[in-house]
């Protein structure tokens, strides 16, 4: 083995080690990245040739966490790792988005990057090392790659920036970002914040970049040490320069005219662009129009269309739909559109539309998290759906993909900071995108805000979101920042920068860069322009509904929360759940209990107030302590000659003496007519020192005229101490006389 290692030191002195040459040597590149007890194996394999007809980069990135890494068994019947969790998908996307722009434009071989967590102690978060591991595996391979890159997490804790904080430290952060960058340029940013300013966000990105640069330099050293500075040769494109020039010459002006026409109808504009290439193809003799030539024409025309759109913006300031660079598309919104939903809203911005609903539930509706390093529950869920009809596509829907998971997570992070920490409901937002022409995740944020307020969820402030674009040339020396980008401006542009927030600060962001040379000046201008757009959109939101509804809608289940001593949780549940199931069956309420410290938190939910109060009364009867002077409903459990034993609280029994039944003087208990199972009210008169209960039903009845309360019998126990004392004195006298004799 030729094992080579390199080490990089973080600002706080912790170290990260990259090792290659020991494991997975048949892969094109493989490294083990270690930080503390956290170890990630990254491998990369790329085909030597591209598949026929491929004109894009077929990259697959998979991040996987082994349960054995932290000494756990996977859940489920098979007890083995299954489909990727949402968390693993999100980390895979973070790495993919950082790597993808840096492969050569003409490299089309299938490439697979796998990053696997093999060891973790739950102290250091492994996701912050995944990008470094993937890039290092590419660095020690012969696969063409314009890197290296690295990713770090930056968090602001107590006012200072911390690089790759521990999982425990993250709990105290008011800003958390994952940043990916090369030595010179930021490539990707994603994270959430608690209403921080644009200046703080920019400072966090700079702090992350400063920490990334040494990690990139170490990879270059590693690349040189393993002798992989020269990458493989490849030829994945067949080009015809004469055809390329001919396509450009005959189609550019037509494409520019469409790009600068200001047509704000997406489908009409797309058809106009398509007609241009169809006209060109019609000029080629049929015998010369092979499938290969047709594919080349379309590829060259795509470049023409891209250039025309970019030149119209840079030279004349004309966007595809006629807007100015900082102009937001027309907005209309509506709440309470779906009468049976707990909360609903439509948010439409240009040709992008979200129909969002909010459903409120109990603790039983929480999402259960069972991942390698993270277990628990989640009370706030957001699901984003992107059906094919939203873009007019005639194809089947194949379920939730990685894109849907990523967009939903961004919207969730945007709204999470304004949800009250102690809100007793479980919440699920579902955003269905009914129309799409760019920025659908930001439409989800806006529609989600409206739906939450329509449902009566007391969010602290409304949140809006906007997607910013960029058209640049000469490494950013000439550029235009675009507000509220269209789908085509995202596809043909250089940046997709999403920013969400309240009037007081940013709550989440996601940025993908597609070019080199993005300066901090451009980022600063983009953030300033994004703030202006967010404020405009917030005005539209508050015009629709200014604040959360004062109360929930009539058909929303009500929830009450009561606290009970921890030791009484078992009494409420009962053997095999018998008691709690009986309460639910009798009242129609849904009950859940959670233990927290020394108390039990009981949630009671029902569609009407009567059911909740009935359930609460039953639970309080089980959990409350007997109180002298209170009146209780009792049930006769056994009959004795001197009285009856009654249960006046669950598990609490006392003797109702024959003299305390009523004002009659009974010779025998049979004369009372009381039998087992009878119910009546009793008053708890007293609880003696031994814990016995003195009960009476007589005191609850009207006193007969002339009734004289019998004098209390002298307690025999009062004489006993005196008798004992007298006997002791006599013994002492006798003993004294014997001693004198």
C-alpha cells in the first residue's frame, strides 16, 4: 500500500485528516476523511466514454449514513438500511450543487460520487465534511474537474462565527450556513437564520470562505503527492464548426428579437423560439438531416438563444417578459379558498402559482425521525409537490423526487423561525405548485405564510421570499442582477439566489453559482435588491391578511394541555392502556401523554369543547389528590355490617360508616338498602395521619327539624397513654423499694 495523508487545521485547532491509498483502491478516486471519531469514505467512478446522444453532465451524488457508524440497528422488519432519508437526500444535493458546475462543459461521461459515513460519535456533524470528502476523491482521481472545492458549516454563536460547530453548539446558533467554494469563488450557500441582517449573512459567507481556502490547498497537495495533476483525455462531443457558425448567422437576430420583445407569456415565447430553429431545420435537405445533424443544430441553437437573452439584458436592460431588472411580476393572493381545510391560501406571482394548505394535529401526528445520528419527532412539516401539469407537460407523475425534497426543506427553514416554540399543535403545510415559471419554492414560502395566518397559527411575523438571478460577463466586470427570475432566466443565467425573511431580517437562503468570478460586491448588490423585493412582496401578503386569525376555524380540533405528576402517568394509561382507551371511547377525545422531566404533559384534542372537558374531568379525577371538604361522586365497592366501602376517586376508597349514611338510626346495614355498584355523592370530611378517609353522605342532606348532633364519643386512645404512664410509675416505685432493701 502507498498510503498518503494530509491534515488541515480548523480555526479552533481541531484537525481534519484526508487519507488515500488504503481503501477502495479500484475506484477512480477514494479518500477517508476523519475528524475526531467521525469518518467518511468518499469514492468516485467515471465511465471512460459518454453514452450516445448525451449532451449534459450525468452526475450522481449519494450520501449515506450507516447505522453501525454509531452502534445502532436500523429500524424496520429487515433491520437493514433502506431508501435514503430526506436528510441524506438533502446532503447529497448540497454536494451535487457544489460539484456539478465545475466539470468541463464537454465532459459527458456518467460519474458517480458516493460518500458514506462509517464512524460517528454524535459530537461532530458529518454533513459538513461531505463536500470536502467528495472533492478530495476527485482530486486523487484522473477525472477532469475544475476544482477543488470544499464545504464547511458556519454558525454564529454568542456573536462570533464558528466553523464546523459541534451538534451541541448548533443548538445555540442564530445563523447556520453550509458554504461551498473553490480557492477563489463561492459556489453554493444554503442555511437558515433568526432574522439576521444582510451584512451579517455576507460576513458569515466570508468567514466560511476563509476556512475553505486551506482545505482546497491541502487537496492540491494531495493531488500532487499521488501524481494525479494530469487528468484523463476525453472526446465526448462531435462538433461541426461550419454548422455552428451557420446556425448562429441565420438565427441570432431572430432569437434576439424574441428575447427583447417583452412577451410575458411563457408558452408563446417558447413557441416563438422553437419556430426559429424549426425554420432553420426546414432549410436543410431531407437527405442531409440525419438525427445526429438535427441534434447538433438544436445544441448550437440553444447557445444562440442563451446568448441572445443575455445580450438583451446586458446591452439594453430588456428581460424576456419586458420587466426591468428590479421589477417584481404582478402578484395576487387569496386566503380561505378551501372551506374544509384548516387553513388555505393561493399565492400567484406572474406565471408561478402555489395552492397551500395547513393542517393542525396532535402529538400523535408528529413525524418520527429515526436516522443514524438523529432520533426524535418533528411537529412542523412542509411538503412541496411539483406535478407535471404545472409546466404544461404531458407525462406521468412519478412521486416525490430530490428536487421536491430540497425545495420543501428550503421553505420549511424559511418559516420555522416564526413558529412559536411552545405552540401545542402539530402543523403540516402542503404546497401544490399549479403553475410554474421560476421561483416556485419562494411562492411556497409566501403561500405558506398566508395559509398559516388563515389557520390562526400565531406566527410572530409574515415571511416572504424572492429568487434573484445574475447575468454577467468578463468575470463579473459587467453584470445585471435580476429580481424574481423566470424559469428561463434561471436556466440560461449565472446564479439562482433565493432569500427569505421578515421585515426585520433574513430567515433562510439558498444560492447556486454557475460561473467563476462572483465578487462580494455582486453578492452585496444582490442582497440589497432582494431586500427591496421582499418588502414589496410582504406588502402584498399583508394586504391579503394582515395578521393571524384571532381564533381557529370551527372545524379545527381543539387541544388542551394539562400537566400531571410523572408518577401518575401510569395511572392515567392503565394496565395495557385500558384506562386511557376507555376515556377516549367514552368522550370521543384523542389523548397523548409525553414525559418531560418530572412532569407528564397530557394533550387532549377533540372536535368540540364538551368532549375535551369530559376527558379533562376524567383525567383530573385520576390524577388529583384527595382534598378534605370536597364533594365526590362515589361507587359502592363492598358492604360491611358497620358501613360500606366506597371508591370516591380512581384508586381511592374509604369507609362510609353506617352512622354517616343519613339521619336515620339503622340497626343493620341491610336496612339502608345500599348494595354494591350504587353511586351517590359523599363529602370527604377528614384525612387522618394514617391516610384513612372519613366520609359522609349525611352532611349533604337536609337536616331534620329538631335534630341534635350526637356528642362525639371519647376516643379510647386518649386513655391509653395515661394508663401506660401510671403503670410505668408503679414499676419505678416497686423497683426503688427493692433497691433500698
